C-alpha cells in the first residue's frame, strides 16, 4: 500500500533494531500433534512473548513455499515477487561470492554429451566433488575471457559448479541451456529479450569452449547452464530506511542476501553463541542487526525434530544476552517454515514476535504457532514486517495530517 | 480488490447504517499492562460485543501512523494513499471552511524577513493570536484579488493562518515556499508540474503583496506558504454507495472531511449526548450516519488515560439510545489509535465491532483490543470496512453468478 512512499516518512533517531531470523522454525503438528516450538522448553522466549506483540507472517503469498532468497527479501521489506533473486545468483551467494550489477551468474552442471551433441547424462554420473574441482581448475586455466568478458568458474558439490561472467551489458533474461532430460540434443542459451542477446552469445561461446577444453574428460565432457541471472536491482537498506545495518550469520547464502541489500557482513562466526557475542561487540556501531539462526532449518530439512527442538532451546538459552542489551525493538521470527515432518520448506505462516515500549500485548503464555495465531498482530505479509519494526523504533513520521 | 466495481453491486433498501468513530480509542498496554478500553467499565459495549462481529482494522498500512485525514478517508471506503488530503486542505477544513474543486488552500506562517530576503524567524516569534487576527484583517482588506483569483485569509492560532485562493485552473502540485530553517533566503512557490505553474505565479504574487502590505509590522513582516493543495477529487458517498448520509460531529475538521465525501453536516453539537439526540432527530432522513466522538483522541494526545477512560464510559452510557433505534447495521470503531502512553496517534490497529442480523459472533466478553484481536473478522484494512457495512445492510448484490 504505502510502498515506496515509506521513504518520505523515515526519520532518524538513536534506536536499535534487532531482527532474529530462526530459519525454518515454523512447523506443523506432525505425528505427535505438536510443533517444534510447542515441544521446546523456552523459558526466556515465553517470558518475552507475554509482553510482546505476536502474529503470523506469510513469506510470499498464501500457500506459496518460498526459497531462502524470496523469504529473506520479503523479511527485509521488499516485494519478493517483484525482486526475484535468480537461482544462479543464489548459488553464487551460497558459495560466498560478491556480485556487482550486470554480473551474470549461472549454476552449471557437468554433463555428458555424444560427439553429435546428444546429452546422455545431465549430471555426468554425479562425478565426485574432487573430480569437479579438478575440472573447474582446468576450465579456469583455459577459459579466462570470452570477448571482453571475464569468466570465473567455482566448483560446488558433485557435478554442480557456478559460472560468473563479468563485463558490461550482460543482461540475464535468458532461457536455460538444458534439454531437461537425457537423450535429447544439447540446447543453446537463448535470449528472452533483445538486450540479453549479447549475454546469450557470451554464454554459448563459453559452452563451446568448455566442450573443446574438456572434450576428453568423458563422462564430464560438457556443461549445462541454468538459472542465469543478474543480481536484482534493489534499493539499499540504508537508502530506503536510513538504517546502518549489519548481518550476523554463519552461512554464506545469508551473508550474500544481506550484502545484496547493502548490509555490512560479519565474518568468522560458527555458533549462535558467536553470533550473540558479535551483536554485543558491534552493538554501538549499527542501527539494525539481522541475526540468522541456521540450524532450525537444517534439521527441519533432515527431518530431525529432536535436533530442531534442541537448536530452539540453544537459542532460548542465549536470548537473555540479547534482551540485556535492551534494544528499542527486538523482533524474532522465521523466514519460512521447515516442518521436520515434511523435510522441506513449506508455505505455513511464520511465528512472529515484536517487543518494544509500544506493545499491545495479549498476555500469550509462550511463543509458538498457536499463540502467534491468536496474537494481537493477526496474520500479515512478511514484507510488511520492516514497516512494523520501523514504527516501533519511532523511525516513521505520521502519514498525512 | 473489488475497488470501484462496488458501484455495480449497490442495491437500495430501507436499511440504516450507523458508524460510530471513537477517535483514537485504540491503545497500547502501557505501564499498567491494560489499554483504556480494557480498563473502562462498559456494560453496554460488552453486551453488544457478545452478539457482534469483532476485528481489528489497519488505517493506512502496517506500521503507518495516520493523520486524521487519511484515517477518515480510509474509514469512508477510499484508498487513503491514492486520495491524499493535503495539509493546506486539512487546515482549512479544521477551521470550518468549505472548499470547492480547484480551490487552492495553504497553511501559512507569519514570519520575519530582513530587507534583503533572509527569513530570520519562521514563526515571527510566535506572535499572539490577537496580533495574528489583526494582521489577517489587514491582509484581508488589502489583498482581495490577484489577477482574477479571489484571495481569502483566515487567522489560526499564534503565527498560523490559512489562505484560500479561489479561481479557475489553480492546480496544487506545488513545492512549499519555506526555507525550512531560519537564516536562509526566502523561497518562492515552485510548480512541481506544468499545469500548476499558474497557481505558483498567483501564490508568489500573494507573498509579494504580503511583503508590501505588512512591511512595517516587524517581526511579522512576511509569510511562508506550506502544504498547498486542492481538495482531493473523491467520488461522493451518495454516488459511490447510493447512501444519503450525514455527519454528526462536534469538531470542524471532521465535519470538513465529511463534507469532502458529500455528507450533510449537522451543526451546533457539543457533547456525545447532543450527538445521540441529533441521531434520533435525523434518523428518518438519512441512510448512513457518521458519529464522531472526539475526546478519546484529545485525552490520548494529552496523555490523560483516566480522562480517556471516562470518555469511553460516557459513550457507553449513551449507547443504549443508539441501539434502541435498532439500526440494521451498527459499527463502532476508531479512525486510528492514540495511546495515552504515547501522547500521539499511532500505527496500532483499531478495535472494530459490527452488529447486524447477520453476525457470526464468537461470544467475546467485551470490546477491547484483545477481544477484537481474536474476533471473527481478523485484522483487515480500514478502507474495506464500508464494504462490510454495506453487506450487513443488505445493500450489496451478489458478485457473479
């Protein structure tokens, strides 16, 4: 509704906003009828919930299961459908790369082709990661530039690698170079609009070079290029909200997503305890802190409910260190749900808690999906959560008179 | 969603709709953990709530604190971001003026300037209101017209006054003539688009005339013009909803906002009791009644929680007179929240109650933020409340077959 007009309402003050994202913490009732948050012993969260506003957030849209990209873009206050983060870009962020505007990132597969161009295996028999690393080194040595475009190749796991093209006017509205099933003829990259034709030509030249350089490395003697994309053009957090912000995260993907919106990134963190210590250390320096708790999601993906519960309890034991800093606004939520019983992300709304001096609390006795469903905030779009944080921080002027 | 298409769904009947706006009644938990509505003794409201539908409304958008203008525009069923009410217009409405299309209203400050055009005090030392009235009389006598445009000047409090320009094609997309801080050179009005250039020229000629006429009235020897605007182009209530409507309010601003959407205005009312008597008196004559209770907001602004509670109880004691009329639809809500602990408007959603023969009630035991948060209506945008009132009044046909 208010959209971009929020910029006209921003006012500065000394407040601190701490946003904790417990990745995938939302759950379903599962076989035993209770969610991870319901089962976890969380005395600190429960005390906090009683004097906070609770609600549920919808990451992208009702019934839509988001990836980490859109789920975070949304929490950072951007429309996740309008600002799509391409898969190539996410893959690059996931291995810790920094992308500039007009860089073009692709996720690539090593694959197998016959001499007449039939793709016989889209994953080259899932070659071992070491083999992948060896092949990427060969490509890196032999394909440094295509025309005036710099080419960088980064190995991933098994048959997966990342290609980043750096040059001018490399627009990423491109169709995948992937026949989708084995036994079909190889596909070239095709531009989906006029201005992306240059990028398509460069990408196809790259594939041709790969075919030449690793011709004798059967089964991995070609590559597929997928999810080619430029980093999304997103107005920086600082420009939009006037917030000096930093990301406190352990995994590259989340640091990368934060970098996209212009946050400073803290490095070298491994545990939740590390993250809270970093918060204490950087507390004076920033207005806004994004803290990412990864393992609630990881264990959800693995179907390990007990371990997911343990991570929630671990966070709960660190929570007092955060509340002792007494930030003007403390917000605890998830980017999406990852029910252990589903072993995947899901569309279920995310528990949301916000604490400030300006709360209308309903005296809920804990922090779980159930209390959040009856909380004073109702169910709302995650992309509007930033507006709520800014309001509670006293950082928004009145709209109209 | 349905937007303007609502017009196609309107059908006429004999139903009466009564909308009571308890200005700013929404509150936060504050120091004592309870809101004004939670603390007030409201037997009549509680009885009503048990057989009504309850919910919470968002005036403009999540986290956005609205002024009275957008908050009311929204309750009257219009998009408050699309139909912004300029500050000059609100100021004019606030002192009881009626504005026509293409009238241009500005809020003005008496200010102090040096002979070479430096603004040394943007408020002319906050001159007394009597002095302001004297100066406005001088301006009124000496500046009646600029070109073919009629000029009217109305004193406000201290240094503030209102200017209304009446003529053709005076378009108000204008930048303020206000250097924003003392010690800077005076600023002229500038047009923000081509078609507003005529209005800019007229406004600048006005400032020049003011400088001439009150040159010797130091410190108030010039004026700043701010928030210049035309009344918003809004489709009238009658045309949009087919409702013959009237506003029962005590304060000029709310009468003015009602006049903007085409309501009849009842004058000479001071208390809630007066307002209810007016409702009884006019009951046969209209389909829709907007009743405005001002003092919940005034005491909220003053931080006087006890007095705010007393106004709620005063309204409660009058409620039976309204329910005895047995309107087909009775809706009780706020335009925005004005928590006493914040001494200002806030972004918190507004308690909302609707009573008709067609309710799905959940048996809530009272009318407060808490019961509304768990009510059957959930949390929704205030601009959709009119649709709900029309539906409960049987005034909307089926959409589609």
